[in-house]
């Protein structure tokens, strides 16, 4: 079977975009395809695949901060802030919008496992749809004698990932790529929402034992599970530790692990170990989790630059709505066809 793909990366967190077309593939088959194509020696090479279904009309409410009324929740201490974050969706009212087209996207990691969400993946499929639309519009413009300025491509789209609809916005051309933003929804700190096995209601700077040592970690979900450890530097074998904690018995669905160094209240530095993919150049949800955890521990403000080795992502956790907004560069790499088993 031959499959067409387009490859993109967001600060070297790379994905292959595969469109479903008329014949949908099963979850098991897609997992095997991800393993084959993501292999960096025997395949194309990527951290995962993004399987894009055909758009469908919906009246569903989505996570865009632009479409959420401001919540009146205010909390002066951590415990109340945690409760406000978890219940904000009930206290704040989501505002329905007119019927729009929503495209479902499934994420499969390089090891073949399905993932609930990918912040960089959302921004990549947003750019993929924008560039497709742009090529189509340019073709129509040439056909009808219109300039590119007159025939503009749509710069925002709606995507469903892990059962949640998010708005993705292509903001501007930047260098070899584009600056692309998305809304990631509300972080959840309750242990049962992460999920993490513990007797505590929250795991905020709580000890996680491994190898005879207790690490003070903060666990949360930003659509997928994350565990954050604040560090002074990265001069240790963080990849081995990340792998061990990914598979720790406390996490029934495994976890992404974020090593975070506080530079100042507006800048964080992160090394990322992703569940099912290993060490990656960057992580959109990892950046969001790092900022949310830093805010919850009083270490940073809500509007931060998150520095990875290849570059920076930008995260804003809106106090009024509890919504997290993520933005950063995305680049198109190329496209091709692969033979899959």
C-alpha cells in the first residue's frame, strides 16, 4: 500500500501529515504505519504521524479563548487556584459559534501508540491546511486574473484532537516558515485528571520516588499527561531519567516528562522527554505544562518564552479564562510517497 505524506517540523519536533481520503485506516494499522514511517533509518523519520480525516460541519463549542466569556473565578492561594482551573469550564460559559467545518486529527507516536493531543501537531496541521488552501486560491487567482493579495487563503481552521476542538491561526510568514498559534484549553491539576496514582488530590511539588530518590514533581494534564521537574541545569543524564519516569507505575497512561529551568519570571528553559517518542526538539504541550506548573508554584508569570535547544515557543495562560495559548514557528519540509506494509 502506498501512502502520500507531507513532512513539517516545529522546532525539530517533526511530524508526517497523512490525509485519510476515502478509505479510513484502523487504529491498529495506523500504529504500525507510524512505527514504520517514523523510523529514522528504515523509514522517513519523524516523532509521529498526524492522521487527518475529512472536515465535517459542527456546532460544537471549542477551546479558543476568543469564544469563551471571561470567568469570574479568582483565587488567592494555590488550592483555590487549582479548584478554579479544574472547574472553570463550568463557571465560565462557552459561547457557541455558527456552524463551521471541523477536521479530526489523530496523533500516533513513533512507537505506534495513540496520543490524546499534540500542541505542535495542532499547529502543523493548521499550517498544512493553510498552505493547501493557499495553493488552491493562487490557482484560482491565476485562472480568474486575480492577484494573490485579492485572493487570500483562510488563516484559521478548527481541528478536533482527542475529542476537543481547537482553533489554529496562521499569524504571519517568518523566515523559512510561519508563526502559528493555537489554543490548548485549560490545564487540569487534579491527580485523577492527569492521571496519576496517588492518595493526594494534587501532585504539586510532591515527591515521586524512583531509584531510591524522591523527586519533587508537579503533575498536570494539558490534554495529555505531563510531569514537571524544576532543575538548576541539564548537566545530568536527563534522557535516562525521563524514560524511567515515563514508564513509572504511578502513571497508568505513562507520562511526558518536562525538565524545566527557570531563567526569570518571563523565560523558561526546557528539555523534553515525550511519551512514545523520546527526546524531541521541542513540545507544544510540554511548553504549556512548564508554564502552568511554574505559575502554580509561584516561579513565573503567565506570559512566557519557553526556550528549547532549537528555538523558542511562546505560552500565555489567560487568567480571565484559564485558557492556554501557544504560538511559535512551523516549517514545511517536503512531501512524498511511501510503501507501507
